[in-house]
C-alpha cells in the first residue's frame, strides 16, 4: 500500500505534497522529511511509528502548524496551512485541530473544568452551553465530579484524560496525539488509548498519532514508518514484521 492509497469510502482530510524539512545539526543540515506525499482520510486512525529522531513528531508538528516546512504543502479540509501566517495558523488550530501531548500540558492554576474549557474560552465562548459541553466531556472520560479539582491532585492517567477531553471539547475534525501514553504505566496507557479511540471512533474524527509503541499497530487503519526522510505506509497486517 502506498501513501496515496485511499482509506475506504472516505474523503481525504489531509493532503501533503512534496513536503520537505531539514534541521541544522552541528552546523550541518540534517534532512528529516524528503519530498513527502501523503493523504490521510476522514475517520482514519493513522499511526506514525518510529524510534526517537525518526521524524514522526516533526511530521505531526508540521500537520499541526506548530513547525514550519522548508517546502511543499499541507492542505487540511481545503486550507493550505503552509501559506498561513502565525495568527492565521493559531486561529486554524483553534477551530479545526485538537492536540494531545505526552506531558499533558495542563495549566496548573486552572481547575479541571477550566482546562477543558480553555479552547472554548479562546474562541470567546463562555456560555452555559460551553460549560455543559465541558462537563459532558469530563463525564465521558470518567471524571464527572472532579470539575473543581486542580491538576496536581490527579494521577497521570487522569491528567491525560483531561487532556483528551480538552482536545475534543470543541468538536475538531482532526485530533493529533504525540506519544499520548508515553508518560504512563502500561495498564494506564492501555486504558487511555482505549478511551481515546472510543471517543474518536464514536464521533468519526480523524486521529493521527505519533508513537514508538508497536503494540498500537494492530488498532490502526494504516501505519507509517519514516526512514531516511521517506515514508513507508502499510496496513497493520503488513507491519507485523516491523513490530517483532
């Protein structure tokens, strides 16, 4: 299966063409992504699999508009984000993308509910309806009754569930997750992953996840490995040899 083969019966939500990215390392350019072409489809769970330094997080950050490409284009729902300025990128992320980080990135001085509602606040929505959506998301991630709790009173798994609720609170089409279970023990990480998949599958969201954990592969619709700046995309079954 190549990188442009479609996910069955769904339109592409992300279209990447001739994407290039280099970093300077010890005074020398290091090629991370070399003229990459890739389509990711509506409702797909797409895994970027690889060791640290392989470029998976770089690609995720480019899709999220957190980093800038050296060349090529990234079109998300018809908008080429590589042509947007910083303010336009911020507004685009706010309205279209939910991001889940490995280290939770919760604001310690805000309560659980205030953290979940932060994207709504940034959109200028402080309505009762927004609060109810925040409470509903906390209920769905199993944290009903913890709305007034501060993050330092939560376990790692609970903090990551708050981060998931925050990412999904505004109903974005695209969810980006960078090693979302990497800072959790195995059992807690499995529960968090199952919850994330349940919530995104139920709502038809596209989930793109960067991970080094091969145990996630069987759950994915497609798997991408990055080697020497190029992508190798396959089905989970075709990736079995890589996970052994």
